[in-house]
């Protein structure tokens, strides 16, 4: 049981279906990414920290899912709850993850709330509505179940 919890800890998935207020982050390279830039795509907004063991376990899953679905209308923005841009960039580069990551800020807190437990993720639909909240580690089958039905039909095989 302990081994199962370590590799597949429980996660609470809730239906949200509410509009997300506008938000923006500054990526480690200095570019600004806003919620408007992501309209038309299904977005996983993933809150994490470099010290969090479950966050570290879910990152390869998020990366694999992103690699498989990014050309079908899926995007990831990973929001660090406590690291500065230089540490985020170094960590992402060291792990060879290419999806976007940035530090949190007041606009993100305004849109998603003050996330105090990591990992926590939100799935935002193509219209900018928060559809699901995942409190806990994400897994590939869970992402398939929650994300694929929201993807633009024209992008699916």
C-alpha cells in the first residue's frame, strides 16, 4: 500500500466550470505569456515546486502528454509557487522539459486562488473557462480523460 501511494498518491478531481479572470506571467526568458495568448487551446495550469516529490514524479507524465497532444491544441504552463525565474529555468533545462514554466504572481493568484498545496493543476478549456481542478499528482490516463474531450475536434484524428 505504501508503494502504491508513493507511485500513485490519491488526487481529488473537481468540476469547476467557471471563467478564469485574465492572468499573465513572465517566463524565465523575459517574455510575457497571458491567458489571452492561450485562447483556443486546452491548457494545463500546473502549480508545483522544485522541492515537491510528487511534483517531480508528475513532470515526466506532463511532458509526455504535452509531447503527444501539443499539436492537437494542448498547452502546459507550469507555475512555480516559490522559485525565482533563474532557478525555474535551470531546473527545467536540467530535466530537459520544453513546456513553459514561470513563477507565480498576483494575477495568477487572482485567477486560480492562492494554491497552498502542490501539486495542484487546473484544466482550462479553449474559451478560457476553468473546467477541472486536480488537487494532487496527475497521471497520463487522468489527463486523457479530462483533456481529450475538450480538445478542438478538428485537431483530433
